[in-house]
């Protein structure tokens, strides 16, 4: 079978897996919280029971790490992770804030595409599967080709346990023909809800450029600072425990020791006492060529996860069989100093700093070279020094007086137990968190109104409707929903009661005409319009009969179809009064209010004229305001609403 055939098979397998997983996830999304938790617990128990065998299989297949530490990592995923998420709500209503009027509801993301590395294959498979299921997602695992057997075996253990608890088939899938093309198909598919990418920088970049949401991790070039007040013996023991844990395969393992000058000699002596081999300058060069062949900035797979004695033999170095760590004393940081980078093996760089500020400077340079945003550690009894270090260091996990590995993954600290550690924007990641179920679900929010909205337009029911009773102007549509009741049939032509509930005016604001106006019947409106036109010399033809007729078109439409009148002088503005003068402070009796003339009809020309002459227009309960005049008047604060009945001089003729 050719390489092309394997690629095509892998792509087809990814597509089929996505279809199966998407269907299974729809069914799983309907599970209750108790049912989801039962599936998660069953998978965790099965993985714990098989943890030792899975660790053995991983070491045999990949050659990375050692069995005892792989067992511990498997138990972190199958015991510590379930303990941390036990009781976490991921179904239905998560929180209710009655004071703010907000309800938060959990929603799964769908299908999780989980890319699994060869350095931590079985533990990462357990961890990613459990947090995906907890959030009611399906999960498709894309294994590293060199760890396919142990990853698929781990998936089988989890899948069988889930099926026994009633989980739908296809909820947990492992690709059996992994290729880069198949993984890319998985990551780019619209069926994929989110990507959990653990691997090299290239893989993480591919995940972020796939077009789908992704959680990736950056490289870790972890510095460990021994401050002058530290318990040096414990500090070295913690650093060595982290560096030799599974032979340095976890990216948060220590890569460099930075010792305060005040405790430098004591730290060097402790390193010798606890199994370190210090490299001579020539040995540093030879080892650097083995670890980073051809000037590469990523370590050779041949040395990753191997014991210190094995790596020394590869470089032609003779070390004692009891050697735990190889240490290179360095002065610089960068590409020209290869061993200053991430080594993923029991190799450490050693630096000294004059004081805390110098230590922060060196640690920052190390992180900038290859571990921004990831992890750093400090050993100190001085709380002020720890805080200063934490404020200055560009890492999002800073562990204190413990192994960087065990502290960062939540084994020896109260951080969330995780095998995927976000590096935030510093490391090009979307989050700086330890990834958990909370990152694999969406949150819906239901929010009640807490502050009333000011309505600046006339509600739909305050204007005439067409024959269908549902014609709205553009201004109505923009005004948002109004409290409008269904229209009633007209009982008599003289009925003038509106069928519209008046919206309440916002507290502390003056109501506008749209809020206070009462809508008369259509015949009354027609008579008022005819009176206004007659007073202004506008010919409207023969008068309409008073007998009831079919509902006329809206005023706006009627104006649009009516024959255009002969050119006439610009109509005079509606009479308006100047704003009411203030009451003199010296008078004990308030003067009588000035005479107010309430306009019966206001068009846009009236509104513009009032603005030009700096006048107000007084509106009564039955004042008719055209839409354009209303918008212009409201925007320029021209209207004054009053309950006064129109004066006798403006009385309508019956």
C-alpha cells in the first residue's frame, strides 16, 4: 500500500468518525447530570484498574519514560481529575443570580478532537476523555503514530466502560490509521466543536490555523530559582524529583537552575550529593550536538524521555551508574547556547545570579527563549521575594517550594489537575488555565431587563394601520417591541378610545408625545386634517361623506397617492409659546400661568420653524403629529406635553 493510499484511508476514517461521534453526542447531550457523572466515574474506575498495564504498554511501545512514573501519571488522570470535577455542574442551569437577573445554562461544544502525544500517551488519553465526557461531548482521539497501540488500548478500556453505563456507541473513538492528513481533516471539519492539541509547536500552530476553536500548549523552558532564604537541600531534591519524573517527558519539568549567589556553592554541593554529573566545557559542546543535532532548537527524539546514563553514553561520556541528572554550567541564553533550551530529558543548565533582581532577569530570558507563559518555580522562605518574583516573571504557573512538574499539573498544589497547560497570549495560546471541563462547554445566559429603555418613537398602535392591521413604518420597527394588545373591532364611528397600552416612561425622564397621546378614531382625524388644510388654503377636493366607509389607507400612504397641490407659500408654523418664565423669588404667591395654545396638527415644517425661532410646540391629548415632525421634534427637544384641552380659538368645528 502506498503512502498516498494510507493518507486517503486516514482522511476517510476521520470523516466517518466525525459523523458517528456527532450522532452519538446529540444523544449524550440529553443525559441528565447523574447519568453523565455515572459514565465519567465508570470510565475513571476502569482506567485506574488498567493503569499499570497501560503504563507498561506505553513504555514498551515508545521507549519514553519509565513504568513507575507512567503509573503515577495515569493515576493523576484517572483518580485526581475525577476527584476535582466530581460535583461540578455541567448539565442544565449552572447558576442563578437573582439580584442581577441572570441565569447561566450549560451547553456542550459537540465533538472534541483530541490530539495525543507520544511522551504522555495513556495519561493524556484518560484525562482528555474524562473532561470531554463530563461536559457532555463526544471525543475523537488522534494518536501519535509512534504511540498508536497504547493509545488505542486505553481508548478501548474507556469505551467499554462507557457503553456499560448506557453511553451511545461512537461517543469515544480512536483513529486507527493516524496520518498528518487525517489529523488535519479532523481538525478542520465543521463537525468538530473544539480541538485539544498536545504536541510540538507545528501541531499546535496547525490546530490554531484550522479555522476551528482550539486549546493548545506552548513549549516549556522552565527555570527554577533558588533564593537566598531557601531550604537548599529540599530545593535541589524537588528540582531533581521534577527533572527525573518520567525522565523529563512533561513540558513543565525544570530545565534550568538559577541560584542566588549567596547560596550558589551550597546548591552546587547539594547537586553533587543528590546524583548530578557536572559537564566539562568540551562535554557541554558534545552533549549539545547530540541533544540538538544540526543546530535544531527542538530536542532529538532519540534523547527524549531517556535516563541520564543512556544519554551520556550516546554523547560518549563516562558517568557513574548512579547519575540522575547531567548539569551544564552556562553563562548565556539563546541559540548559540543550545543547552539553555527545553531538553525534555534529565539535563539541566545551571546559572548564578547576584540577587533576586538578577535571578528574575535570567529566568525571564530563559522563558523568552522558549517557554513564555508556561511555568516557573521559586524556592524561598521570603514571602515578599516570592511575590516580587511572581509579579515579574512572564509565566502563568509559578509554583513555590515544590517540584515544577508536580506543582504545575496539580499533583503537589491545589491547581486543577491537568495534562494540558495553557500558556496564554505570551505563549500564543487562547488561555492560561489548566484545561478542564469548564473549557469544553458553552454558557448560555438568560438576562432580565434591569434598567428600562427610553422609547423615543410612537408605538405602532398610535398610528393608522392598513387593511391588514399590521403595517408598520420604519420608525416603528426601529423602536423595538412595545406593549401592544390585539386590536379591537370598532363598535361605533365615534369611538375614540385607544387599544394601546401606554408604556411606562423611564424614571426621571419626561414622557414624549408618543407616550402621552390618545388616539382618536379615523373620522375625527380626517375632520381635523381637513380643517387644517382649509385654514391654510390647501385644496382637498370634495368633502368626504360622514357615513362609515371601508378603512382608509394610512395617512402616510394617502399623502403619497393624493394629487400634488399647486405650489403654495411655505405654511406658517403652528402657534407656540416661549418657555415659561421662572417665578420671581420675592413673590409669595405664584403668578398665573401664561396662556398656552395647544397645536392640533404638527408637520415637519412646523417643527423646523419652531426650532428656527427658538420656540416650543405644546402638544395635547389629541394633537396629531406626523412621523417626520415627531422624529425631528423629539431629536431637538421641541415638544412640551400638556393635558390642557385646546383653547376655544382652536376648537374643532363639529
